[in-house]
C-alpha cells in the first residue's frame, strides 16, 4: 500500500505564529500596529507592523511624533484625518471573521468654549479593492474650560472570506470624521507602536493604533 497523500486547505499551517486563537471560529488572530515610516511618498508612509517599534515623526513642529493633528473642523461631517496602513504578504493567506481596530484620538480645546463630534471609520482593502468597512460610535465633546480629552475607539469590521496570494497587500484605511462649532479645536489620531505621548499638550493617554486581523487556520 502506498503512502496516502494529504492535501491541506489553503489556511494557515500549525507552525504559523499568532497572538491568540479563536478555535470556535477556526481563526488565528495576528496583531498589527499602525506606524509612519520615512518613505518620501506620502501614500506609502503608513505601515502595518507585527512588532512594536518607534514611528517616525510626521512634522516635528506642528505634529508631535506618533500623532496626526488637524484643526480644520467644520459644521458638517468631514474626514479631517485619513491615514492608510499596509502590509505585503510573502505567502498566500485567507482572512475571515471580525477584525478589531483600536484607534486612539484626542481633542484639545484652547478656548474652552467649543463643541465637537467625531468618530472613526475603518475600511479594509485587498490591494486597491475595498473588502469591508465599519464606523465607530459618535464621541461628543463639550468644553467649558480649556482642556484635553483622550478617547479610544474599538471598531469591529466583519470580513468576508478573502484570499491573498503572495505579493498581495492588506490595507487598513483609518479616517477621523468630525463636525462642530469650534474652529480652534485640535483633533489628533495616534499611530505610534511604542505608545509614546510627547510633552506639553500631548502628555497623557496612548498613541498605539492596533489592528487585530483574523486569519483562517487549519485545525
């Protein structure tokens, strides 16, 4: 009798390392950190990394390291911060299940009399094709004094079964939408894997942006 041939499914093999598992769903969860690199091409500067390293500074004068900041809030919902983080697969992959994105944000009100609404929108791409999108809850802020408030969004995104071949790119586009009556309000979104928070007005909270991706595994 010959040796039987065993054909494995196209999911991950048992030797693949994951951060944790959901056996009931047949998925292995891998944690990625959003970071900014020194790539001179802006659209290529966002990276999804599996290890916690220091993110590059965006603009040493106006944007402290690990934070993307804007103060152009308007009266209607507008995407005022948009950043795409990506990773290229060196092996075929299958993703399916619920992706969870932790996104840190911050509101600074220098005048102390402004109001602001903001929420996080997450869109997942295979190369340049949208796979799924979801939005977090509205976060409302009304200030009576000059203050700083830190927020953390946990946005679940339901992913259909999606195959990636070698060389395909997984992208996570993170957007901060805002509206309010205060043009002096400063809004910020963190993305430093080491969680740094610079001095002065950014002295509290965390800047870690985390994306937990579910991969199909062989059981």
